[in-house]
């Protein structure tokens, strides 16, 4: 649900909740793009979008939309 700016143009940013914090991100960003902007390796992250686990093969084609609730869990190696 994206609202248009004056003149019918889409907004430059959308508002999401990322790991419990409200955040503005670029409109049209994919989940893959979001992960890369956060300097996270997509193969090392589990993404929950609006209470559903996002399949790995959908990360690159799923757009981040206004109002999305995204939770990220990333794996940290150690011993």
C-alpha cells in the first residue's frame, strides 16, 4: 500500500518495521537489496516478512512494501 506523491509519482521512500524498529527505505527496493544495504549476506539470513518465512529463491524478487514488518535472523559463526 504505497501512497503517491503530488503529480501521481510514487514516493521515494517507504516505511517498514525492521526487527521492531520503524525505518524508511528506498521505494522499489527488493528484500535482497535491503539485505545488501544492511551489509548482510543473503545466504546467511532468514527473512520473516509479515509473519511468513520468505523462501530463499524469493528474496531477489520480493519487493519491500510500505508497512511491511520484516524480521531478520542472521547466523554468526563461532566456536
